[in-house]
C-alpha cells in the first residue's frame, strides 16, 4: 500500500506542477486533492512499518530517527522553496517538489528489496506472543475485518483522543503562526522581510523539535516515562501560546518545539503499547483523519475570527482550551 500512496503523491504533485505551468486552478486544485489522498495515508503506512520492525521498548528511538529527517526537511524547505520561487519561478518550486516526491518513490523501491531480503533471512526479532496477539493472528486470513478487529482497547481510545487534540492544537496553530507573527511582532517591517522573519522562527521551532526528539526519545525508552511526557506536552504548549501573545517569539517557539517533540514521543509510543499491532494502522488512521478534519474546520474559524477582531488572540485562547482538554 505504501507504493500506491506514493504514486498518489507523485502523480498529484506532478499535476500540480503541470497546472502551475498552465496557470490553471482547475488543474491545480483537483491535483492537490489527488496528492492529499496519498499524503497522510503514507504516514499511516509508514507507522505500520515502524511498529512492525521495532518493539515497544525501541519505538521511541525509531521515531526519533524518522522525526529528525522530517524536521530537517521542514526546516530546509522553509528556506529553499521560497528562494526557488523568488529567484527562478513558482513553477520551478513546484518542479522541485515533484522531483523530491519521485525520489521518495525510488527510495521505496529499494526499501522493498531490503524488506524482502530481511524477511528471507528472518533476522527480525519475534515479539513475545500474548493470547490477544495469537487471537489476532488467527483472523489475518480474513480480507474483511470484523467489528471486533476494528474495536480498540479502552486505553487506545484515550491515546487516540490525546493524539487528535494535541495534533489539532499543534498543527492548527502552526498553520496560522506565520500570519500571527507578522501581525503581532513584525508589522513594522516590509512584508517580504516580515515573512522571512516568521519563516526563521518556524524553522527554529522545527529544529528545536528535531533536537529534542533526538535527546528525549532514548531517555523515554530507557526510563519508560511516556505518560509523564504526555502530560508535560500540553502544559508546555499552553505556556508557549500564552507567552507568544506578550513576549518576543523566540522563547515561546522554543517551548513550542519542545512540546511538539514530547507529543510525538509520547503519543506514538503510548499508542504502540495500548493498541495491538494489528490495530495500529486503524488507530493511526483515526488520528490523522480526525485531526485533519478538525484542523480544516478550525482554520475557517480562525479566518472568521480574524476578519471580525483583526487579531489572533481569541484563536490562541481556543488552542489553549484544546490543550487543557488534552
């Protein structure tokens, strides 16, 4: 399935590039929707691989490695794509993205070869088999999952709720952060310089997240402090949002990056412990689909609130409320 999702991304991004050269929204918008069909679906299948190859006591480190590369790519892209668009053309920026997606498809091809070789050599360690896992294995021959297989353990629903709320808060705020920074802290600068300042702050937050995951994930695995990290994440995020309204954005966004790292480590590790392996993909799909829906809705709410109040204070208070629930 990962290959299929990557094909959605490659074709979708290629069509976005093609639509950009035609200056046609009628091509670009459906193409972006086609791209979206593969985007978060790819993340879900990726987590399936992580949970398959790494036990519960090593999931944090595995997450650290994947998050590091994700964070680095986010940081680099905040500078590269705008520079390509400014110095060459917007079409060139879309072409650059399409080439990266095609590179990912080639990497998936080689990953498939390694996957087959690893399984042939049987070097993947077997997890201890519980009665529940044995029961799940007995159902794997069924192509249509039963209602029981789609039902999560009680602890799984708690982790799912935490994941949806924290992801909605993190990414919902992130998508409005650039506009907020320009409106609140960089309104005295030229628009292009204000955009660069905001991008540098967001890039710093992504870098902090990457470093924090690298440092804290092995510690979390060793000391098994996932619940503590899960509790700390929304608390730190609440302080980050509150501080961002009153003080220079450096400290608030350092806290934002740390909070996001804690959320990633605790959420996915707790999910791996609370949900049987066979249901990991279902639970992950629930989290991504629900938080994406909520983020889409809350962006419209943010836009409406700003059109009325001409600031983002009420929107930030909404995100603080989501943190408290989390």
